[in-house]
C-alpha cells in the first residue's frame, strides 16, 4: 500500500506492529465499499481499529489488504 495523504503510521494491537492506518472515509474509498460494509467488517474482526483513543477512528492498512472478495459478499 503506498502512502496516502490522509494515512498515518500507528500501532495495531491485532497485528502487533506499526502499520499504515487510514481514516474511515479513505478506507471506504480505497476499498470501493459503502460505510455499512466497513462496519460489518469491523464487527466480524476482519478490519482492525488502530489507536482507538485518538480523536478519529483509524483503520489498520494491513487488515485492509487481507480482505478478499468473499469477505465483501453479504
């Protein structure tokens, strides 16, 4: 994943490493999915929240790259 304007380096507890993290809007755009699908992926643990104490929710870029087509089918 290349560096995006609204991406940050952040610690992901699930991955146990520093990852590239995206804001919610950027993650949805990058993945070409609606917010509802993003929420479903969080609920199933497929996407990771990073630095949940920060002012805005960030999505772990490593978890985004692990999503496949089956994860996006309802």
